[in-house]
């Protein structure tokens, strides 16, 4: 408060006091009264100034408290020793706004079922090469253009067979009437569903949903009557509260049980999804679970698998940390969220598929994927095998307590150090590896339901990227997989046609060869007769040849004897001639030369 008014009031008070002191020496009663008025006025002014100062002090306290509250809420600052310091339990408003914007972007990314939909529409499906029609009543100014895609749902209750009727491409627009065609060729089950009577009433959506459990899975829900946990309350994750999920096993031979379009099977499927949704982000083994709505958010940590990021929660030793925690992946029954199993047969076994076909598996042969519910039926059927559950990544997580100091290296930056006694959350496989190495012990196992993207499931998604690098993950939607299967089917049908043609040609060739075989068999009989006759002729020739050879030998011996006699006769005759008339050029032969 300024000092000048206080000085003036002090001077007035002194003037009044002096006036009262000297007023009895000749001053009039008016002067005395004026002095009293001045004195009372100054006292009253002092009182008013005191009240005003007290009020100002109170207002200063209120303003200071408001300023402290503003600093605490806006800047996350709290008073400490006459100064302001950051509050470790709060975040500045600017940081919260940034996080709000980030979560809003995440929400917009995962929550795509925010487009328009029409509950009262008429639908005529495409059939026999003719386009289908979708008529939306009450739609005056349409912004749906050719090339857009619409998703049609049945309004019939699921118990009566209501279902998703497919995705259709808009080919032409006439006010509120849209001509549509199939995005993928419907199969027999789709045609059966489209043929169900529904009076043409359907619900049409512009977008398919992405799983929004991240947006409301922690919303508290009042407990159900009777003290049971309500769905979505985030209760403890030991045994699921409420009614257990019905069994979904089917006979191996496929002779009975739910089918693709069975309403009961679809309802049980939804109940399983609901149970997984209720137990999302809850403890299912080990320490007692806490309410996810009140649980503190984990701080950033490490993932040893890729050495870059993970969710890490720091806190005290969880209750029950000293006792062993059951591994849900080693359960005899299918763990929560697991749909398939891998089977290795120890002995030969004949497996009958649901469509009635039978496969003969040998010792050591592997069945890479089988519905998880049928593993128990395999055991009941007497099969000897080893089975392992096909656990989707990110389904199970574990809180571990480090027994000793441990360091996790990172591709970039300093390695992250963990001290003994610290509790951190890792994926279950990494946690089991740490426990196996004796570095840490698992205190609890947490189930997290994977998000489901209906549009990606139907249409697929491109290659994912992380830090500008392409990941080896590419999702083929149902439409893409169906096209691949249809192309494979066409290729197989073509191969079957070629095989049938080759079989017919082979059958003709076999018939010709059989005719030739019969002719050759008939010729063999004649040839055998000829062989017998030839053998008899050969035997006769051999006998005749032997006789002729003997006659030849005798003739040759007689010829030799006659030749020797002839030579001796010629020599005798020549000598006699030479003795009687010798030749001129030859001397006579003495008569006694030969002697």
C-alpha cells in the first residue's frame, strides 16, 4: 500500500491530538468538536487501512496458491525451499498436450470405424453376371462415388444365421441407388448366406473396423449382480470370472459338430473373443492381478530380442515372487488366445480331416498345424505324438525380478543396466531365457489380446517399416489369399485336365498294347510250333550230318589209298618207259639204280 495516505493520516491524527490538548485554553467548542472528528476519522482510517491490508494479505495468499496450482498443473512445478522444482508425479501441460496429440493420432489410426453407416438399406446381391444394387433410403446428396467400397452386414440375429455379407465395389450411382459388383468371387457358403430370406434389409458401412480395445479396455464397469466380475472389469486373471467359455471341439471325422455357418459355433466364437477381451492386460499366472484401470503405466525399457525397445515396469517385488509361476504355453489344454498346434507323431496314425479325407502319418512325421481343440481328441483316439502350441507373438508377457546385475546392449546408444531386485516386463520367451540362465525369475505372466484389423484381414496390408527399414512382414488379406487360392485352383484344375487327357491317351495306348500283347501271345504259340519243328529238323540234320561225316571219312580214306596206289603205278610205268626209250636230254637210267 502507498505510504503517502498513511503519512497524511498520521498528520491528521497529530493535529487532532494537539487540538484536543490546547482546546481548553480559549478554543471554541466547535474547534474541540472538529478536533475530535479529525481524531476519530484518523482512527477509523487506520482501522480501515488495517482491514484493507489484511484482505490484501489474504488475497496475496489466494493468488499465490492459484499461481502455485497453475504452475503445478501447467508446468508440473511445486514449491520447495522458496523455489519451484519439477514435480516427479506430474507432467507439464505442454508435454500432456503433445502426448494427447500422439494418442489422438494412434486412436485415429486404430479406430477407423468412424465413417458413415446406414441401418435401413435394401440389398440385391450380384448374380449370374448381373450387378447387384444397394438402395439407401433417405439419402439425398450422395458422396459415394464409383470405385468406392461398401461393406454389407445382415440385420438378422446371429442365432438365425445373420452374418457379414461381403464387400462390394460401387460401379454406378443413381441418386440413392448404387450398382455394385463383387470384390471377390463368392464361394458356396457365401452364396448360401446371400440366398437367405431377409426382405432385402441390410446395414451398409463405409469402413470396416480396426480393433479398438486400446481405447476402452480399461473402462471400469460396475460389478454384476451377485458379486461376480463384469465383463471388461479387468479383474484378476487366474480363473476367468463368470461363465466359462463353452467347449469348441469338433469330431475328427467331421461327421457332426459346428460348421462354418453354424450360428452356435459363431456364438461360441464370439464368446471366446469376449473372454479374451475381458482378460486383456491381466495377470493369468503368478502374482495376484491388479486392476488395469488403476495400475501404473510402465516406463520405457528394453527388448533383448531386437535390443531397441520394450515395456519395462519398475517397482517392488511382486507378491508370490518366491514361488514358481506356471507357464501357460506348457498347459495340456489350449492356452488363452491360441488357435493352432504343431504335432509330431511318435507312431503311425491315420488322421481323418473334417472334410472326411484321411491322411496316413508315419513315425516322426510332422503335422505343422492342427486346430488346438482337436489335440485332446487326438489323444483320446489313441495317437502317440508330441504337441507344441503355436503362440502368436506378443500374446504373453512376464514380469521378472533380476537376481543379479545385467546389461542389455542396444544397436544404438548406451546399454541398459538392470540392478538386482528390479522388476521389469518382457515378452514371455525372453523372460524364460533370462530365468533359464539364472539371471532373473518370473513373478507373473500377463495375457494381452492382439489387436484385430478387419480391413487388413479382408484386404491385406503392405510391407511394414521400422526406422526406415522394411520388415519381413507382409499381410495377405482374405481377398488376396482367395485370389491366390483361386489361381492355384485354376492351375490345379488345368493340371487335372492335362492329367485326365494324359490318362485317356495312356488308356488308349494300354488298349493298343493289350491288343498287341494278345496278338504276340497268339504268335508265340505258332512260333513255339515252328521252334519245335525247327528243333526236330535240326536233330534230323545233325543225325544226317553225322552219317555223312562218317561216309566222308571212309571215302577220304579210300581215296587216299587209291591215290597212293595210283602214284606207285605211275612211278613204275615212268621208270619202265625211261629204261626202254630214254629221252635225249636225260641220261639213261642204270638198270640197277633202282635196286
